C-alpha cells in the first residue's frame, strides 16, 4: 500500500476540493446549449490541444500502458507513435473542417447531417455504449489507486471514483471538464515526468534498455515473426489493425477527444489542436513505456514488488504507483498520486461529457423531443451524466475480469470505432456514398466485429483464421478483428451505395471533400497547420528509426 504523509494528504485533498469548486463556479456559464455541451466555442488552439490530449490521458495512457510495458516492453510505444500521430495529423489537416464548419455538437451529429437520422441514432447509441464502457476503465483504475493509497476495498473505491467526477461534470458541463483538463494536463506532466529522470539517473542513462530480454527492447525488429515478441503481434497487424483502423477510428471518429477541438474559437484553432497535441503524445512513451520497463527490471532484481490479485497473479497495472513510492519523497508522493487521479478524472470526464452530448443531442432530441428548448436539453444533459456514471460503475466491475486492461480497451475500439471510421471516411471523401449504404455498412460492420469476438471467445471460430497464424495473442486478435470489421463495413457501405440513389449535392455541401469552399489560411508558413504537421511526422519517423 502507498503510504502518504500529511503533506501528501494535503495535496491530494486540495486537488479534490479544487475541482469540485470549479464545477460550482462554472455552473453559471453553463446554462445555454452550446455553453454546456461545447464550452461556448471560445478556446484557443493551445487550450483545445491541452484538453484534446488530456481527455485521452486517462487510464489508457497512464496506468494501463505502464502495466502493459511491464509485460511487452518497447512494443507498447507503437500505440503512441504509429498508433496515434498519423491519425491526429490526418484529423487536423483533412477532416476537421468538415466537422467544424457545420457547428455540430458531436460526431454522430456529422453522420446525421451527411446521411440520415437513423444512421445518426445508430452511431450515437453505439458510441454512447462505448463511452460508458471506457469510462468504466477509468473508474476501475482510479479505484485501484484508492485501494493502494487508502486500503479501501474495491466496492468503496469504485463508487467514490465514479461519483467524484459526475459532480463537477454535471454542474459545469464541457466548460468545467475542459478547464480541469487543462489543469490536469500540466499536473500529469509535473507529477509523472520526474519518475523517468530519477530512474534514468539511478541506472546511469539509457543502459537499462540493455537489461531486458531482446524481444522487449525494440519496436519493429521482432515483429516479423509474432512468436518472437511478447505481444504476439506481427508487423502487418500493427500497420493495418493498429496504425490504420484502430488509430484512425479512435482519433478521427471518437467524439471523446474530438469534442475538445469542436470547442475551439475558429477553424484554424480546431485544425491545430490535434496537431499540437501530437507532439506531447510522442513524448509519453518516455514516461509510461520506460516506466513499465524500469519496473520489470526492478521487480526482477527484487528491488520492487507489485500488487497481486486473489489468485496470486501480479496486477501489472500497479507498476506506476509502485514507481512513485520508490522514487518520490513525501510531498512528491502526494503530487504523483494526484497526477494519477487527475489523469483518470480527465479520461473519465471526457467519456461522460461525450456520452451526455451524444445522448442529448443525437438520441433524446431527434428521437423523443425534436423541439426541446435549450434549458430542457441542459437538464437532460445533467441527468444523463449521473445515469451514465452509474452504468460506468457497472462497466468497471466488468473491466476487472479481463486478462489486462488493454485487452478490454482494444476490444471495445474494434467493436465500434472500426466500422464507424469506415463509414465516416467514405462519407467524407466520396459524394457517391448514400444514407442506406452508411446505415447498413455501420450496422453489419459492428455485428460482424461482435460475431468474431464471441466466436473466438467461445471457440467456434479458430483464432488462426482471424490473424493468419497459430495461437495469436489477445492483442493480435484485437488488431486483426478491427481490420476485418473495417473491411466488411467499408465493402458493405460501397456495395449498398452503388444500388441506391445518390444524395443531392445541396444536402452534402461542406460535408464532403470537394463540395464546398476552401478555407482561407494564414499566409505565414509557420502559422499553418500543414507546417506543424510536417514537423510532427518528421519527428515520428526519427523516433521509429532510433528505436527500430
């Protein structure tokens, strides 16, 4: 258990009190529809970028991948580099203007504008379910911190975790979430980056990378044969399943993070938000991936121990809290624990604000109350926040049953994001794609993904038929399942569109590439999103070469 001194408790309690006060304070600016759901569209590119990445800096980035790095080594950096940066750049350069110019509230809102209401509702329902399942991940890992810090049992830890965030999100809406996410962004870096420097100092540099098995020490070298790396994945699965489908499905079609860019003050700020965020994203492996590798070495040397579950299995997700207790003195321990809690709250708040927006704007309003007033929609948004949190708490218990938290997360993404990305990609770049094509492509793609998941789980579909080799790992199956569900959705959407009537050009203006006006950009090259996109991609290539 993590032992907190008085100064540590003061830091943790001050942070909790601070975010609750912020929720009450910002409540008076969150009565309007656009204020509550999109923070009034008044954020700069930098603020939007911080909130954009902070919404992603939940359990997935902090505890989940540190624990996964303990098991897989440098291979987890793929989920930050090829599994994030190209998609973030693509979103900013090619897709954001279609989202932003129509002043929509959500990604399902774009689907409704581009296609029809039934496709909008289908995407909203699937997205709402996904966000609640993802929120459950954050609650579970936030509860893990409470368990390690306070020694509480799982039930108390999970309920306290869930209810804390629901209070300030229900009060202040997206404005409250973004404000606290910006604070949390800096708190996460301030509280966790020192661990890397302390550890590197202890090992005398990057020599610790030479102390792990060769199969864990590189990005690409051992991926040509999946049996030679601990993740059990091959380079084709990484490129197609992760680098293309899962990555683009998350960063370009997942409203959780994109909503922060929607709240930007203008189109240029909205396009820059994911590009600026990509620079910070690339640095994260030096905290979480290195952290997991260092934990692996310390545990092997008998210098560190991790939590174990009721069956005596190591809980790898406890790796980062263990590092905090090893390297931080009193005061910094409180800062580190607060940084972890801030990360979970950011991810949790991101999922819940995305859920209340999708439910209110894309399900409640079009299906039940088309003429609902702004005040009514805000009330529904607040109520759905509380109800969504209760469902998320149930999802937290389910997340505990998966072998690793990353298996749970990638399974969810392959169910929903992959088919949705196929439909949005086609709809945004082809005028010929029709509403029936989008609806059936999305529906069949999701059903197909579920079918493969349960087929493999219940042993009536041999795993080798999904991943093309014997005994693929859970992670490999997730990557390949995402690719196949994308491919099926892509093919069905095109096939049905061929046999149905094209949409009228007036309906899809500014929603499809080549159907509207070109945005005017700054003449200064260093102010253009394209310039910073090139810089980001260049750094990405260098990192992959260095750690090949």
